[in-house]
C-alpha cells in the first residue's frame, strides 16, 4: 500500500470518528485535508468535490474556519483550471475573515502569477 493509500485510510477513519462523535469541525477539517491530498495527487475534480463537501459540513463554523475552507476550495478550483471559481473562493475567504483583507492585494497578485505559471505548465504536459 502506498503512503497516500495509508493516509486515505486514516482520513476515512477520522471521518467515521468525527461523524460518530458529531464533531462537525473535525469532520470538515478532515474533508479539507482529503481535498489537499487530492490536489497534491492532481485529482482536481475530486479535490473540488471534497472541498465543497467540507464547506457544506460546516454550517456553524466561525470566520477563520470559513476562510480556511474557502481557501482550499480556491486551491482545488485552480487545480481544475477554473480561474473565475478560484478567485470567487478567494473573495469568500476574504469576506469570511476581515483580517485576511490586509494581505489580499499582495496574495491575489501572487495567486494570479502562480495561476498563469500553472496554466503554462499544464499546457506543456
């Protein structure tokens, strides 16, 4: 079994335990982690599905958690090539946590550069 396969087994067990204990924050954090792994493995559609599921599982989340989850949705959207969706999720993260706004302009310009570079590399592959 690969390291990623083992990690996926642990993630599934974490979801089971969080669900059984009705710990919504751990549940959505675990789904977000699974989305991060899917991005790392270049499974963009699955990453987006898991990121969306994490956001949907956190109806009572505070502003930091909402921003944390929206940031992952932006990352997953970028992986799939959905530039507009990625930017929309970045705006949601900024709106969820006002402390993010002071870093928004520099982060957005960095993100745009990374997105352009990612798109260029993707077309070369």
